[in-house]
């Protein structure tokens, strides 16, 4: 044990002196929680802006009932004067078409972000409404502007509510019950808890945690294998009368130490970020018990050993630092697999998933985020499975270290 501890200490000292390794340890754990904090606050700001909505409107004077309904719904209206058409004959033409210059001006102002959207009401609105005909309203918007979608959705819902109310009044005026036009009524009852609904947005947290295991220890894993081959310092190390297992384990422990620290840092900063985000304003909640924290640590820390064991095994086959970075960049994409699996998964988490490295961790973390309280046995199965796979890679790395071609090839 003293031999691999010496090697571990040596690798850690080299890593501390290496700015790239320190940047990998500190930079990514900070980026992930910052993204979570920024994303949630942006969503809250968008939701708040949707409550204080201003709607630019053309032809407000032609639809006083609709305008009054919009204002009573809390939507502020900003009338836009049509300066390009003054002829009453043109306004009374059927079907009415707004002047091209006015439409071009509206498009330009939306593209320049002067307006998020503009509602156009035709001059024959009241006439067609009185004749019980359909009136075509035009809502100009830019679909690529995600921040305006919540506002536009509220405008559409308000106009739809006025549409249903008007349709009911038309039927009542003819002595027909409005319920005849609605033979079926659907009432949505959401049985998901506020924390379960938060899983849709908090689903990125397990991804950040798993990626941290691969990123934070990668610098040491690459430098301890391909880096030493490139510097020709591996041969002096291997001529020492010590077992190859001690060398591999020493390098593994050093890389796993950095990876484990990065994991813990990501989890702590994510919890701090979530506590600073006003989730209750979105109708969401997030809470975690001490037992769940123990389970999370139980399944995530072994990921540090798994990721670095895999990186050491692959890094040995690289002849240079650049080659190793190319190989490991592909391996770093592995955490995306359980993320996509969870997105397209149509069944609940099953025990066999805990036996698959990274997939078990991702599914268990997703359940914790959703407030489902998975049993500790599933956490233990996921942890043991990851440790076993790690030992397989370390055993393979030891066999490669025993071959002469690792030095001469």
C-alpha cells in the first residue's frame, strides 16, 4: 500500500502544479451550477414579463368588445395608427387587405425587436361579427424569439377565451344551448407533485454530475499515461522493482481524487444554486432528505473511479498527449447516452438499469430530483456495479503495463 500511496502523492503534486488539471477541477464544477442558476432565473423573468404584457394592436377601434375583453384580462394595449391608408372605399373593400407598406413596417419593427408581436384587426370586424361570420385576425410574430413565446401564448389564450364566449352568445341568441356545441368537456387533473413537475427542468443536473466525473480527472489520467509515454518518463518508472498493479493503482487514485473532488463540488454548488432560485414562482419545488444525500454520494463517488479507470485504460494506448485527448474526447460523450435514454424512455426505472454504469446513476438522480425516494438498495446496486466495472478496466490497464510494447511502440 505504501508504494501506490507514494505514486499517488507524486501524481497529485504534479497535478497541483499543472494549471490545466486545476482548471479542469475548478472550471467545470462552477460552469454547471452557474448555467442552472442563470437558466432558472431567466425562466422566472420570462414568466414575470408575461404577466405584465403590452400588446401592440392595429385597428383597435374596429373591435371595441375584443379590446375591452383584452384590457379586462390584464393586457395593456398599444394602438398603432394606420398612416398608410385613408380611403374609406379601400377600408370597406371585401376582403380587406392592409397596405403593403404598413405590413412591411410591422415586420421591420418586429425584426428590430421594437415589438415582440402585433395584432391586426380588419376594419370589417364588427360587420362580419354582426353577420355571424368568421373574422380573420392576424398576429405577427417571430417564432425564433423564444423569450416572446410565453407572452404570445397568453395573447392567444385570451383571444381564444373571447372566441368561446362570443360563440356561446351567438348560440344563446338563437335559443340554442351552448352546451350543444360542446358534447365533450375535458378537465385536466395533474397528479404530479410540484417537485415531479420540476424534473423536466432539473433533468440537466444528473448530466452535469456525470460529466464532472469524466472532466475533472481527465487531465491527470492523460498525463499519467500518454503524457509519460510522450516525455519518455514511463520507462524509468517501470524499471523499478515494484508491481505494475501498484503503479496503475497509484495513478488511478490520483486521478480519482481530482474527479471525486469535482463531483462533490458540482453537487454542493448545484444545491446552493437551487436554493437561490425562486422555484415557487413557477409552481415547482425541490427538496432533498439526508437519506437521499447519502444515496447520491454513494452512487456518484464511484463514478469518479469508473471514469478515471476507463480514461487510464484508453490513455495507455495513445502514443502522445494529443492522441489521448482525441480518444478521451469521444469517451467524454458517453454521459450523453443516459441523458437521451431518459428523454425517450417510456417506462419507469427498473432494477436492471442500476447495473449499467452511468445509466443507473442518471435514472436514480432523476428520481431523487422528482421526489420519488428510491430505495437505498438500488443505490447500493448501482454503486457496486460501477466499482466492478472500474476494477475490470484497472485490471486491463495492469496487463497492458506489463507489456514491453507500451515503451517501445
